[in-house]
């Protein structure tokens, strides 16, 4: 909702309150003001000028040489290229030295040899959006009416010396979708009165009921319908003050009758519609549900097909309006309209929303009906519009209304107690102060033995229970006045669980290694959902999917991470490293909630290190990805419990993939995406991993034990073992470690050889072994004995021989 500060001041006294101060007070009372737009901010030096003479520029067909009176007793020459500039007009002139929006400064200039001392301005050049400018001035300069004073401030005449507050309304505050509703709110905040417009006009002796008959066949959808008839109207532009009020609220002016219906909609929050009576085709107005397949051409010249879920206004046979949303082109007010039938009605919000959604039509009227309008303002809004049409369109308002009313709407009474309010707020507000706050909102309050009986006006449909009254008291008393207290309890609140602490460590570690966190959809397609999954499961399908691409719950995080890599690579970002911590969903059978498990996945492609000044580049490979996981496992204290095993998995490179086991349980894998999959996804060489995070974080870890730094030297021995090619180096290492006993502290592979110096089917794997005893210095005899035991064991178990 856009609220003009100057317009609001017509309903409530704002003296002593600046727009910014008012915005702060409104925000603190519960309605957020998202911004304050000062319309003339940065603009100066714009006055009203009178074009005394106009002639064509001697050297330019599209330019005019104008002599303009700026009210200083002299004529000023201005060169203007607007097609609609003419002698006798009163226009907005930016004088030499003026500043326009965008810090555009006006200087004395020469155009094709002729001096120009200023600029005749369009509304767009004064900062008004093109979509809000009336069609007649959408191209060219703006022309004032002749009653404006030459030399006066043009911005003041255009109401640009104003500020507009943008209210961010929640759906329950439909009352603030009108200027009077906002005035009630502001008056309550400031402790001032609300001034309603005075409504009076002369009636014609002719009766409206002689010209129109109203029937409602859908009373639940339309409990109130009021029709007024105004004759002998003259269609013309609305007054400038009204046009500027509409533009400040984001509505484009059209003509006096249409602008008045929009003006009253903003003022009272009650949507209105004006029909050309002579184009209706009958004296009857029938409100009914549409027939399936029935057609209507709306004001935007679009033919729309209706269903029985839509409410229409008809002339007894054919639709002339889609109720509460948009009028029909067949009854539109046009330049030759002489008699207007004015509609003011209450429509069911749900019915209007259905039509608005089905046809993609979101209008100011439909937005208000959807959220709820005040039923008791329906007749008042009709009277206000009739007054303005009589005043600014010369209309004769026929006596009386033609009204159908099938329901009555009375103010609700809501009760609460002083004790309840103070208990909920944790405060000690007096009963009289509570009563005063509610009366500032124009509520009728009866205080009886600490019981507050509050009669809530129909404009505040959001107040139905006593908790609503508590909220009203709290926000107007001031949230800042609610005392701050600390929670009282035996435990410190807000402590992370052990699982949460470990998960946070994992995030910090991965980001420290250079990976960026990604968040992808939990919903996937049937084609992608099961790819790379650690565990097989039936897919969990959505009952009402938004699309085929989002129709099932995922079993792996990797497919969408690879999509993210592809997206970046397609935009020349060729070094990408992402990780995600998220849930996968394992089916537990039909009509049973799926089992949710937390996974950790990563995807890396491109260069891992690049030092251009050292001409050093290191692309990502298997050992980079494995090294990240090694560090993670070490961080979690699981190094001794996690084992890597060579593996073949669907979608992964068969020679560059390993699975991770925690004891005997599979908890993840790491490796390169299969080249065919990389090609299919337009990826460069990519390495991925996926771990069952819940298994890693819930495994018991032994307490850290510290050992003193050894005082005695260690002894290293290297061995090169010839084994069959199918023997895994990790298996050899495991045998060496187990047979070396307590004296063997470290085992590491440092060389692999396969070549013509070995028999076919053989390879040589070299290990470095380090021995030491923390209690004494080892002798060669001690090491030789243990070392020989190691050699004997590997020979016996896997047939390994020392390479000669």
C-alpha cells in the first residue's frame, strides 16, 4: 500500500510529524514501512511557464522555438522538441540551473544555432514512471489547466512536494488497504482524531429504481449489491489533484468517472465499478455464477472463458463484468458516455480469488476483496463516488439506491481481562490505560470489574479473539516498553547437541579446504533420484508434484550438485568445488513416512592449485578428493576405524573409485565420475564423494590419548615386495602393520613399479617401515628380528618376495 503523506494529512492532523518520523512510529506499532519516497528529492528550479509564442526552428524540422513567460516580467527562449507543445499552454519549465532526477543539471545551450534557456518538461522527466502517466501525456510535455499561476512552483502543483510511505501489510491487516484505514491507525498512534470527508450532493427528482432492477442469484457470493444511476455526465480528464493522488498510489489516470472510482477505492478501501448505462443493453442487473464455457471480453480486450466457479455481473443474459476483478469491454465508460450505473458491492473473497487466479488478473479491486472489505462501507463509498461524479463530471444523481442485501453485518464483541493482558505481556498496564488504547482505535469499550468488553468495528475483521485484543494493546502501548527478562531455568538454554557441534565442525573444515556450500532441491526427477545412491530404495513420489523434474524425493545429493557444476562450467567458471549437507529419503512402504537420513556430498572439478608466477598448476585428481576425506575422518577421530576399499559403482570410473567402510558397514564412496557421464553432462574431469554423515557423527570415538615425545632414535627400513598385480597395496600394508607388533610405528607406500624387468602379471610395491621403542634405544638385532617376521608373514599370506 502506497500512502501519500499530504493526502493522509487531509484525514488526520500530522502537524509536527515528519514523514520519516511517522514511518518510524507506524513500524514500531506493528505495520512495517518498507520505505519513504520523497517525490521531489533532488529536484529544484522547476516552475510553471506560459508559452506566449511558438514557431518552428529555422534549421530543424522536429524542433520548436518557444517564447515562455516564467513570471519574471521577461520572455525566455526555450527550444522544445515535443510534438504537443503549442502557443497558450501552461507547462512545467526547468530553468537554467535547475536539477532534475538523476542529478541532471539544466544549462544554457545552443540547439542548431538557437539559444535555449531551460527545458519544457514531461512528467517522466520530473520522475514520474511512464506507466503512471495518462495516455494523452505519455508522449510529449505535460500541460496544466489555465487556472494555475505563472511562475509558481510546478512541483507543488503536481503534488510532487510530497512523500509516499510504502506499507508492507500482512494479509490480516486488510483495513490498512485504504487511506481512511491508515488514518485510523495513525490517529491511534498519535492520539488524534480521524476526519471523514463530508458527503452531500443534490438528487434529481427521477428515481434510480425507474431505470434499473437488481437481482442476485448467488447470495452467498454477493450478500450486498448497491446500484446508483448518474445522468448527464461529461467525460473529461479528472482534476489534477486527483490525478496526482492516484499516481502517488501507483494508479494511472484515465478519465474523471474511472478516476473517481479508483480514488474512492483508495480512500475507503471499497472497490467500485462504473458501467455505461446505455451500453448495458437492458434495465436489469443480474448477479449469478457463470455457465461453463461462457465467454466475456474484459476491459483489456482479452476474451476469457468462464466456469461455474466464477461470479459475473450480467444484463440479464450476457456477462458485462467479471465480478470483483474486471469489467467487460461491452459496458465500458467511454468518451461519449452520458449515463453511468455505479456499482458498489460486497463479494465473497474466496470466489473472487478463484476468478483472479484462473484468469491471471490481479487488480486493486480483487486484492481488497480477497483480503476482506468493510461491509458497512459499501453504501458510504457509493455515496462518496456519487458526490464526486456530480462535482467533477457534472452528473445528476438520481434519487435513491437500488439495493439487494441478504445478510447483515454487526460489530463483534470480544472480551478479555486486565489480568490476562498483563499475564501474556509480562507487564503491569492499568485497566484505564488499556481502555484508553482501545478507544484510540475507535473501539467501543466497557470496563466492568477488570473485564474489557470491546465492540470491534467491522473494518477490523482481523480481531475475533481475546489474543487479538492483547496484541492491539501491546503494539500501541509500545513493544519497546515491554520489559526484557532472561529465561530462568536449571540448564543453559541454546546449547548445541553433540551431533550439531560435530556437523558444524564438518562445515568449517570443508570450507577451510576451499569448498563452497551448496543447497539444492530435495525434489528430483525419477531419472536422477536414484543415481549415485548409497542405499537402494523405492522412490517416494509426490501426490501433487509441481513438475516432472520435481516429482520424487532424492536418494542422493550428487545429481543436483553435478547440475550446479554444469551450470557454472557453462558460464566459464571452470574451477568449482562444492559440498552439501542434506537429507535423502528412503521409502518404508506405501502410505508410510519415508526415512530421512543426512548425507554429506561433494563435487570438485578444474584446477586445485594454480600459481601462475611459479608456472605451477595442479588439477583435481583422486588423491585430492581422498585427501579431503582423510582430513575429515581424522578431524572426527575415526582414522583407525575407517577403511578404503577399491570398488566399482554405477556412474563412477571403475579404476578411480573407492568405498569407505566403518568397520564392516559401507558409509560412503569417493572417486571420479565415469567419463561417459561427464560427457553426457558436459563436465570436465570431475571427482565426487558422498558419505553417510549420520553414521560418521554418531560413532563412538575413543578419548584422545597423548604420548610423550620419544627420547630415543627410530630405525627405518625399506622393502620392495614383488606380488601379483591383483594384490591391493592396502592389503599388504595391513598385513605388515599387524605382523610388526608394537615396535613398528609407521608404514607408508613410496613406490610402485610395473615393467619389463618383472615377470608378466607381477608388480613391485615399495614400503618404508619405521621402528622405535619409547623405553630404550633399539639395536640392529632387535629390528632385524621383527623385520624378518614381517617378511615371513607377507610371503606366507600373499606370496610376496623381496625384489632383488
